[in-house]
C-alpha cells in the first residue's frame, strides 16, 4: 500500500532565520504518523540550516529546482551534488512556474528528472494544464504529452513522484473538485502504467496541488488515486500546514 506524502513548497518565501523557526515549531506540533511522509521544500538559502534541524526528525527535505549538469559555468545554478551534500532527498522538477515563467520545456525537465534519479534522489515531476486547455477539453492530451516527453528514457519508477497541478488552480483560490482531481489522477496512473509496461501503482505516488487548504484536505485525501498533496501558500503557516498534515479520512 502506498504511503501518502504531504509536501510543502515554500517558493520564494522565508529567510533562513524564518525557516529555522518554522521547522522547529513544525516538529513540535506535527504529531507522529506512520502512514504518511512529510516534506518541506524551502528556498535554496534555507536548505542547509533547515536540513541540520530536520536530520533529527522524520520530516524530509526537498529542493525546488536543480540544474541537469554536475558542475560548470552555469551562474546561479545548483547541482544535485551540492544538494546531496546538505541532505536533500527530493527535488521538484517542472513546476508550472518554472515552465510558464522561466520557459522550461519538457525536454529540459526530462534532463532534470533523469539527473535527479541518477543521483539517487527523488524527483517530483509536476504536470498540469492551463485554463484555456481545460476549456478546450485538452487536459488529457496536455498531460499525456507532458508525461511522455518529461519521462522519455526514465527508468527507476521507484524514485518517482508525480504532482498534478492544474495551472488554473495554483494561487487562485480555485481548485479542482475532489472528483475532478480523482479522474485526472486515475488517467495519469493509466498513462504511466502503459509507458513503463508494468503495474506501478504501488511504486509511484501521485499528488494533487492547487489551492490545497485545511478546509478541503480531508475531501481530497478521501479519493482512492490521490496519494498526497503538494501545498503552496497553506504550507507557509505552521497551523494550516499541520492541519493539512493531520488530515482525516
């Protein structure tokens, strides 16, 4: 049976000092869970300090981005080697903001996903459609292309997590209904099983992201094919993130 994963993506929020205070409070308030993993993804400047504190807890740490080369003349970039050295386990790849603001293509994301896995780390591949694509009933076509191109040549499904984030629901206050999200998650699972030609249901967690909040987490997590959530704004406050972590079904 798949464990659930509750992940917080802090984006470009929190100084190192704020991050340290946050995770100290999180450790004190989160409670003990054996059926779910907890992950926080601070900005790069906070990773080292946060990692030192979380090393004594069950809470995992992830990065929000990575470069696909080990080293080189890539000003401003961060490699898997650097992240491994400070205890990072997960790396978000292909978030919609990386795709739509910074112009990352499926081909670039493919390089990152494979680099992360080849380093023995766990990529969280983000996929999702824009509002105009949903309105034109292109959701499944867009997601299939993103999956096929972003995972071309990828091998180790045991390391892979997928996050479905409808772009129209990120930071907008809108969100897919649990039933809409479940339909898409079931479709994603069917696509990846065909791609890898095996039953990967117990290997690959599929998360939902898009205005996840304390008041909708319980209904989201009741869906059979939703294995967890990737949380943005609601992961920035200890009380709201703890309520999401402590979801009830």
